[in-house]
C-alpha cells in the first residue's frame, strides 16, 4: 500500500512537471506586442488619411514594412493576436498600454504644433 502511494505521488509530480513545461508561450512578448499594437493603429490612421491623398498607396507594402521593422512575420503577428485573444485580461492590458503610447505621442505632437 505504501509503495502505491509513493508511486502515485511520483507519477503526480512527473505529470505536473510535464504539463507545466508544455505551457504555451506567447509568440510575441507582451511589451513588444503593446508597442506593435500602438504603432499598428497609428499607421492605420495615417494610411487612411494618406489614401485620400495618394491613390496608388499599396497598404500591403506598408504593413509588410511595419512587420519587417519589428522582425515579425505576418503569421507570427496573427498567432500573437490569437494567443492574446484567448487571454482577455492580458489583451486588455496590451490595449491599455497601446492607448497610453498613442496618447503620449498625441501630446508630443500637440506641443510641437503649439510651439510653431
């Protein structure tokens, strides 16, 4: 009986170690993803404005440049979005951080406009 308890304990510890090491890792870390989300939305806003000005603006090239700048493929970015979408609290935190980055950028731009 004692051997069965010891064996069960060893199996339980082994299973815990295996499952904890199989924990899914974020394709893009939270800090980088926050920065990328902020830049993505700023890029999207600028491109919508620019589309009125430049009819031949190829948005695919714009987004490819964006991904290349961050050293990320489209598949990795999509996987990261899917990963964080399954974790709403982390995704919310990323978007809150992105909003702070965008607001800070807007403050800087507004100050520059006031000075000129």
